């Protein structure tokens, strides 16, 4: 039995216009026709070309493809890079800071382990692919073991790659030379981190994650940990247990009952690293609270977010949508992005509560945080705006926010002016992948999942009209820098 704890939540999410927002512009429909193609030879997007991760149904293999934005076809002279014969739905990848290299760990199957009274499976990783996006060449490294990849991180100069590699009951940190693919060092980890990054000077690595409980998915895990590691030797220089930060998922009640009667809880705080890798910001999932980990000063500071109405008060107001639930759940999750100037955090989130109705059936009530803007210097909430997004992205220049959610008709993305928080456009049916420049023109990559085909499009970054639209059979998603 494969346990997918939160998938059912997506089915009950509905879209609406938040009160007090500016009147929305017209939607961009998924079927919007593309204008006439530009002349061949146009420069490839995002400096190194538009990258697509797709399943080749004819060859039955997973590929990374470089797409020519003028035609939607593979760029001439750039054959697909084959990752393996297994569909990689959620494998981690990383770009080098200059955008000239891509690293992805791929495999040929799944690795499964006991979890939450059932089984969870992850895509295995057998080979590390280090791809030169300028020359469209790759170097590979064999990953010994039977595990799955965690986060990856390039050094600031792109010469090294750090990779977390997980196996049942153990994790390790692996360091590679990106030119040759050779192993430079390995270190043993006591838990599987979910964040890994180099500091700006490249001398250290920072890491964050939550150790599992005694029975993963059933027992409450310990508090998260933050680590500072020597980037050359992989020795731990500083480690801090973050008491008071609740993170993870576990069985809360009726744990000896059959599946469906057990009460599970989940708490996912928003975790954002500063551009220089020296500050880690954690917005608590269960409270209006901000914890800052300072890796340079090696200290931790927690402040209450001064808000007109607290997250808990909004949750208790029970103004959420209600739907029939297959099993009871309690908890909350948040996501955040940092303004490029490092002064503000933009936060979205949702909470769920599962009471019983008059007939004794479980209900699922879902409440949304809206958009919260936090001043990092004071810990104050600068402003708050109602909304129903649970995912958020920010453009590289910080001028545009992209808030995403899921409604009855599928995904949607609200494009907001970051300065005024005014909604510029709602993209119905589309989910934004990344914003960037193409020939000096601001553009936005968007996608739309489907059972038999994936819709992909390139939007103008100012008008948000479709410039190009493509369809790929089966699975296909943009590979883009966050």
C-alpha cells in the first residue's frame, strides 16, 4: 500500500477572488492560440535555452530536451539527454549560479520503505548527470547504493556539486568535481535534510531538515536541525536543534485503528535561505512566529510576528471550505519567497481540520492564510491580503509575485505587482514555472497537466498573452531555475 498523505487535499481546493483585491483582468484560457511563429534562429530562452523534462512515449525513456522557442521542437543539433527508462515525476535538480550547468540524479525504478503504517516509494537514483548547457554535453557519475536523491547544490564557481543521497535508514553527503564527475569527498548524515546550499564564498555548506520519528510517519519526529559544514572536508562545524519549530507528519490519534480511522497531523513551515547563505528564515506552520538562524553569528532568534489577526485566530474562525474526507487530518503548511533585497518575506499557506458531521462522517475543513508580507528587520507583518494560494514564486527582479492554487477546474496562477500587491492577471488553467528574459524581453513559462498530454506555453511577461504554446504526449514539465 502506498501512502500519499496529502493528495486528497488537492481535490477540495477551490478558486475565488480575494476580497478587497483590484478587479481582475481577463483570464488567459488554456486553449489560447499562439500567434504566428517568429523567424528561426531566435536566441534560446533564459540564456541557455528552454529546458523540458519529458517522457518519450515511443522510446519509453525519460529525457531532458532543449526546446527552440520559435518552433516548440528540439533545438537543432541538440539531441535529447537520456536520463533513464523510468518516469521521473519529482526528482530534484539544480542549476549552477551562472545558469550554465544543470545537475540531475536519475534512476531506473523505485525505492520503497515502510511509512505511516504503509509504504512510500521514491524514484531511485543510479546516475548523476552533470550537463553543460552551453555545449550541450554531459558528464555522468555512478551512484553506488540503492537509494534516492535529496537536494543538490553547486558551489558558487560551479566547480563542485554537493548531493544528499538517501537509503533506507541512512543518508550521506556526496561531493563531486563537475568537470570529471569524480567523487571528492563523502560524509555520513544522521538525518535526511530537505535544504542544502553553499554559502556565498563557497567555503561552507548549510543544511536544514527534520529527523524522522522512531516509526517514520507514525511517531512524532524530533525538532528540525540546522547545520554548517566545511565545504572541503564535509565536517560539521556547527549544529543547532531548533526547539519550538514543529515540522513533519505523524499519527495523532486512533493510531492502532485501521487506515482511514487514524488521525494524522502534518506541519510544514516555510523555510527560505538568504542569497548569501548566511541566514535561514523559518515561518512556523502552527503559529505567527519567525525563527532566524544566523550561520555567521551561529545563533538563533525567534520573534512573534506582529499581526492584526493571528494565524490561529483565522484557523479558529472556521470560515473554510468543507468537503467529505476519506480520513481525518489536522495541520498546516506554509510557503514563502524572499524579496531580492532581503528585506521582506512573502508568505502563503493553508490549514486543515477534520471534525465529524452529524452522521459521524469525517469532514475536511480548509482555511487559507492569504498573502502575508513580513518585514525581516522587525518581524512585523507589513500587510496582509486575503487569498487562496498555497504556492508562491517571485520573479528574479522581485517586481512580480506568482501565487498558485488549485480550483474545481484545475490549476490557476495569480500574477501580482509585488510593490502594490495588485492582481495584474489571473492565469486560469496555467501554473507558472519561472520568469526570465528572452532576447531582452520578460517572459513567463507556464504549464498545464493532463491525463494524456501536458500543455506548455511561453507568455509575454508584460501583457501575459501567449507567445508560444505546445503540447507533449504524456508527462512533460519545464526545467527552470526557481
